[in-house]
C-alpha cells in the first residue's frame, strides 16, 4: 500500500516537473519549428507556384504538414494525439500566425465516439484562386480534408503538359482536373472522368478559369472501373491515379489499388495506342507493382523523379511509366 502511494506521488511529481519543463522550453521549441519553416520558405521561393508544401513532417517531434496557398495556410495534424503532440501543434499554429499574413485553416484529427474523424474548423466556405506555373486553380481551404489541388503531382502535371501536343489524353479518377488542365493547355484533347459530380463541376471550373474551350474536351461522371470495361476508343496518354481504397455506395464492389492493379493496368493498356504511354500513380505507401505487369510491359519507375522538392516524404506516391514492349 505504502509503495503504491509513493509511486503515485512520484508519478505526479514527474508530471509536474514535465509541465514545468515544457513551459520553460516552449520559446526554444517555438524557435525550432519557426526557423525550419523560414528555412524551407527561403529554399522554395524559386518555385513558380503560389501553392507550396512549406513543412512536411521534417522534425519528428512536430508531425505536421503545412501548405501555403497564396497568403493563406493550411496545417494538417499527422500526430497520434499524445499530449506532447498537442502542445507542439499549438506552438506550430502560433508560429504560422506570426509568419503568414493570411487565414489559417486547421485539419485536425479528433476522436469522435470511438472513430477517428477529421473536423473542419470553419463552417463558412473559403475558396480562392492560386497560380501554379502560371496556370490557375480553384482551391477550397475550408470544406474538405484536401484542398482540391494535390501538390505532390506538380512534376507529373508538368510532364503531361510537355507530352500533350496533338494527343488524346484520358484522365481517370480526375478529381478537380488539374492534370486535365495541364494536358489541355499542352495541346491534348482531354477526357476527364470521376465518379463525383462535385469534382467534375470543379474540373470544369478550372478549365473555364484557364480559358480552355470546353467543346474540345469531354467530362464524364462515372465509375472508372465500369467505364474501363465498356470503352473501346484509343488514347495516346492515360493518367491513372486511383484512390488506395474505395467503397462508395455508387459502386457494386469494393476497390483496393494493390489487389486490383492488374485489372486497372490491363484495361488501360487495352485503350492505349501502340506508341502510347500510361502513367500509373498511387499513394499507397506499401504498394508493390505486380510481376505480371513488369513482365508484360515496359515499366519505368518514376517515383523519385516525380516527387517535388517541397516534399520530404519520399514515399508520398509511386509512379510508373508503362508502355508496350516494341
Ligand atoms: C486520389 S484522388 C485522384 C487525384 C487526381 N488524380 C489528381 O491528381 O488530382 C481520388 C478521386 O477518385 C475519385 N473516385 C474514387 N473512386 C472512383 C471510381 N470508382 N470511379 C471514378 N472516380 C472515383 C474520387 O471522387 C476522387 O476524386
């Protein structure tokens, strides 16, 4: 009994000491994160974009992601919710308020009735236009977990624009159509497909914003998995960037990118011209491309080349260039 009491006292004493310690170190800790963000910003100034990942979990004690959209900033909490993470998260918010002039949006995991969900901080909608390589995109910083522009695909977008002149481009799982916009501006006739009507409208908004003639392009709201079976037209370029997992009410069967990769790739290859190229990308961290695909087609692993300099997480996505063996 007496041993227990002593150990409780000892534990309490330790907590008090830790709290005292944390307060004493807060200014120094604040400098750690502040200096890192400032250093990153300096390095990233040369990027011709208003949408930049300025902090990518660089310091393990600060497991957060920070992206800048013009003057505004979004912070994602990627920590496991421990006390120390919370304190560091608050410090990071303070630092962001000091560095960035605009609005601050926080995407924070919160335990809700046993499940983990993201909560949005603002209820009013906050949309704005940002420019990337002089191409404009609408982003929504308030209403979704994602902003409408995945910054990790910036190098892929540039590559697709470069290869688009006179081509037919199929963009599957197109989301807000950022890859489609680059392709259209590069001279491709683009077919954009997504299951979500909201994202197809958003893609059209992005086309309009860049003064692209909608009549020359095609937007389809459909399940890509179904569409792939029924389409017979041929394309020169296909961009295939499915989610890791999908089990929407609109689909008969669940979908998992690694399990269903043969189906996806073989169908895309069926729709590809002999000299065409399929770019297959996935964000699944443990993804392995099947040997059945490697043995049947030419496969070039572009994963590292396709990661922009503002990302420190080198496993953010895998990307493969797949073509027919000649
Ligand atoms: C990973 S994002 C694609 C990112 C996009 N390629 C880009 O670079 O911005 C996932 C998208 O897939 C769409 N989606 C999920 N399952 C789908 C399906 N079976 N058919 C069509 N679209 C689907 C979602 O609506 C969402 O827009």
